[in-house]
C-alpha cells in the first residue's frame, strides 16, 4: 500500500509526500511481525496461507522498492542488508527489489554486481530487470564476457523478450515492457561505444526494432507508430542525450556517426584514444611537420 502511494505521489508530482510515506514504512516495518496480516488473510486467502516470514519478507521487499522510488538507494541497501539481523533470509523479492533500487538510482557498480552474483549462490530467481542491470553494469566495466554470460542466462528465463545478442548492431525489443526495452537499448549502446573491435566491424546504424507488425497505418503526427517506440526514443534522446531517428516504420535508428561520437566521449572520459583518434593525431602531426619543412625551405 505504501509503495503504491509513493508511486502515485511520483506520478502526480507530489514529491513532498514521498519522504513522509517512506518514514511511515519504516515505522510500520519495525512494529509489525506479520501476525495481523496472517489473521486477516487466513479467512479470505484462496491459496495456502503464507507464513509469517513470507509476509514479513513481502513487507520488506515493498519497503526496499519504496526507498528506490524515493531515490534513497542507500537506505534500500541498508534495509536489505539488515534482513539477517531480523532473523530473515533474503528471498527473490527482496533481492530483486534491492537491485532495482540501485539501478533506478543509476548505481551500476560492484555493489550491484555483488547482489546479482548472490542469486546463483543462493539459488534465488532473478527477474528481468536484475539480469538487465547486471548486463549494463558489466558493460560499463568493459567486461563483455560477463555481459554475454548474463545474456545467456537471461534468455533461458525470457526467451521471447529480447532478440539480438550483445555483439550485434540490432536488437528486437518488441515483446519487452517499456522499462526493460529501454535498459536493453542502453546495453546495446554501451557495448558498441566501448568495444573497439565491434565498432570497426559494424558500419551501419544501430537498430532497435519496436514492432513486428505492419505499423505504417498507425503513425501519428510526430512519426511514432507505437507507444514502445515513443518510450525508447524519449529515453535515448532525453535521458541519454543520444541523437536517434524514429521515422522508419517499427524501428529506432542510431547512426554510426553518433556511435563514433559516443565512443570518442567515452575514450576521452577514460583518458584513452580510439584508433580513429590516433590516426587523426598522426595525420595532424604529419601536416604540421610538412608545414614546418616548407616554412624552413622558404
């Protein structure tokens, strides 16, 4: 209930209510042991009545997600790490919620990868966002083997959702929820901008297919033929500041020149030069030497 209230506050732009609701969650979790919920649900629950531990874990998963919605990923992580001290073993719901809170805050570092690695150790089931977040975190560390490993595991659980392995320049996100599709698109962009060998191999645009139907009849005034295309395009252009073309039916395109620009930005941020930048620097040096020689001759 509190998570839904925080989500509604976010949608309605009433951010001032979010910390108040978050504080109420903490107070409710500290007082409740799940017994009241069990008493209520035992009369109406159509399935076997959940145990007290299962209900408490559901409460904590909702609390972790609520912290994520408030942007308080530190508190979300602290709440997750405090579960053993409360006599609770993290389940899939709490673990996925913790990864989601980090991803929502843009924290794609070793802490997220550590959480993702615990799923295999404990036998818990990652959800789609956990797989995608782990892929993106690995891509940002230039660990492309890990990206492929997480992708293969992801496809075993979600075989229809994402077509296109991370070393290709096109992906099909037609069957994915919008947030997952946006994450998959960013993974494609990050891999291509950070992997020099792949950039040399792929000369065409990056292609994100958002529909497998005949969509030409449904194009609106701005050239969008589906809500998914609009969502992916806005994520690229507004959130990531990437120039993307949405006018072709059923796809969003990122030109090769834009990928090169992103690669140059990444290389500059890392203090390295791409092969193209090195070649340009050598040509400029040769021109400068030739000019100096001509000046001395004169």
